[in-house]
C-alpha cells in the first residue's frame, strides 16, 4: 500500500485517538470517551509498526510515534506506594519493611543511640567536655530554654498558644530536614548518613548529659521523652535507609551498580515515607504536649514511656499476621 | 519461582535497547509490550539547568510574597510560613512532577518532562527519590556532583535520576505537515531497500529547509546510480519520492 492511501485511510482514526488523548491528559475524559481506548491504542501500535516496516516517510512515522508515546503514558502507570496503599502501608507494610531491612536499621540505631548514650554519660561525668563540641553561646541558650523556672518549655521559652503554630512549623521544618539530609547523604557510599547519625547523636547526647548534670534534668527529660520516641527512631530509620543506598553502591552483588542503586532506592524511599509520618507525629506531640507545663513530670514520664513502648511494639509486632491488611 | 523479600515487579521490566546504528544521536529506545519502540529524547545539561533556574526564581518570589503577607499575621503567620518554606523546599518539585504530568513550571517552559525509564509518567515514589537525592547532587557546591554525573551518563542522568530510575526528556512537538515539491511521479530504476526509500522521502520532505545549492550538492551524490546528469538529479529524486508516496 502506498503511503498516501495509508494516510488517507487512517487519518480519521488518528484524529479521533488524538482527541481521546487530549481529554485524558486534561483529566476530563468521561466513561463514554474512554471506551475502546485499549483497542485503538493497539491498532495504532500496529499501524506504526507497519509504517516503519514499509519505509514510509519520517514525518508520518514521527507523527504516529508521538501518538503512541502519549497513548503509552496514559495506558501504563506505576502503582505508587504513597497513594491508595497508604493505610495498608502504615498498618503493616512499614513495620514489615523495617524488619526486612533490619541490618541497616540496626547499624544506624547502634551508631545513633550508641553515640548519644556514650556522649551523654561522658558529659555527665566530665562536664567541661561539652565545650569541645558545642560553643558556649549555644550552651547558654540551651540552659535558658530548660530553666526549671520557665512557664513553658521548648526552643523559644516563654510563649503563648498562638506560638504553638510557630513551633509546629519550626519542628516540621527542622526535623524532617535533618531526616532528609541523613537519608540523602547516604548516596555518598553511606558516609554521609554515618556522619549525620554520629553528629546528631553526639550533639543530643552532649546536651542531655550537660542539662542533667547541672540539675535541669527534670525539665529536660520530661520535655523530650514524649516526642523523642518518634523523633529519635525516625532519625535512626532515615539513617538506615541512607545506609542501604550506600551499601548498594559498595556491594552491588551480581547487578550493575546503577541497577542495584535503583532497586535499593525503591525500598529505602518507602522507609523515608514512614519516617515522614513519624516526624509529623513527633512535631505534633512536641508542639502541643511536650511544651505544656500543667502536667506533672511523672505524668509526662508515664506518657513518654507509653509512647516508646508503642513505637517499639509497632515496629516489632505490627503486620505479623498471616492475613494482615494489605 | 519462590517469592523472596525482593519480589519481582508484576510486569517484566522493559529494558532500553541501544541500536548500533544510532551512534550519533542521544535517542533512548524503550520497547513496549506491543512490540514497538518508543523513542525518547533525553534533555541535556543546559536546558535542565535553565529549567531549574526558572524554578528557583519562582520559588524565591513565592516565598518572598508569602513572608510579607503572612508576616502581617504575627506568630501564627510565621508558623504557617515555616510550614510553607518546608513545603516549597522539599515538595515543590515532587508535587508538580506527579500532579502535572512530570513538569514543574520551569520544565514546562523549557518543554521538558520527567518520566520513568520505561516511558511511563513519573509516580510518587520515584519523584520523591529523585528530589530528595538532589541534596547529594548539590554537593560539594553548585551541583558539582549532579553536573559530573549528568555529563557522564549516556541519558544525562544526575545521581538522583539513576537511583530513582527516571529520565528528563523533551516533549516533542510535531512539525507542520511538509509538502513535497511538485514533480512527475516516477518509479525508481532499481529496487530500493527501506533505508534508501526513507532517505529519498526524507530528502524530498526536508528540501524546503535547505538552500538550493545544498539540495543540488546532496542530489548530485545520487546522479551516477540514477544515471542522470547532475542538474537533473534533484528533480529525479523528487519524482521518485512522489512515486513512493503514491497518488494524493
């Protein structure tokens, strides 16, 4: 068949298909319009193959190719884990994923919590050690924040209820930013994640040790214990996700490095999805519960312990059932 | 096949195929389940950098305006502004790419879009990955790692793209229908194979964009096999192209 005949015979079909695509791309296609899309798409693919095999002109082949590409974009979609599967992910998928990646998570937790505890104990025993890590001005502002005489606690000391909004925003920004950095820098062969885990662990440990040592322990611990359950675990998990990226580059196994990285990134970005949820919860608790002083420290300790237990049992136990929600 | 922890995707992944003939151009071929090749044109460093600068500018303006407006609302406003700063810093690209067919405003202006390696529209997970890992591409300063990776990769991917399995491609616009020059339809004096046939048609279709001298020069190459004097070669080729196209 000559090209002109081919074109004149199918031109109307192509225009109709292009119309269908326009509607779909604008997201305004109704049921009637979508009818027969699959069949039309397959026919178009066949016509493109014919046009190529018969050596028709470039212009025609290109025109068909663009239609096919647009059709392909409408026809094939990746199911994305952050969409409709969100609930299943939170109820079962995320803790399962954490357990499946237990090696990276364990290493990250050891580095983070290990450095935190070690530094805390060291600073408690040798108080001047904190000045080798934190400059004196920062130490002074920390002391002011957790002064037992303050009416409210937190990074800005005295504040009113409208400020809770400010704090909520600040916590989200600050903490999720740190978690994202910890994750992303794992691409540098895992070194970046290790650095951020170690750095944050040392800093938090130093501040905790120092405040306990100078007798501000009660205000500090009752403030951080609640949201710490979510926040600290989240940073460790983000670090674990980053280490997974780095490990894929260091030891790609039988795959090419780029392919190993792509597979690892697919899994670790889902970990980061869970981390984001954890940090949103943490920011909420920090702004609206931790900073309140009306509750007695013992109540805060009890609630905090409950939250830690909740987080740990969620990560260790949720989604173990054979027919868990999916 | 036993289901392991890293279970295979439901569909066998379509691997891009590089043909040995396509040495000079950067086209990226993806074979679809229908057995045809999709052609994608990856975008290079310059256009991507320009798109990014436009996005940066838009984000800067957006933040400036909201800070001024929300600043009037006092602390409550500043809280909102901080949340907004977070959204704009980490989510601007992700939201636009997923909800606007792979195009942030800057990419839209430059005619670019983000797709998966297999040509499908970019999803939440991939977009989040490539934009979070932007943090590493920026290191140590001014996108150095990203630029090096982009210049080294056959499909111009930065590190985030490699990890997420995404690609920044041009959105092609179709040129206007070319009209073949007038000529008497002829039959070729010998059998043409597909590539030759397409080359002749291509010459006739693109003749209008070449100067007369260049057309004559190109056509003269074929004068000998077509057994015509040099001056008539162009007319003869156009005639054969007409003949191939068939009656309109």
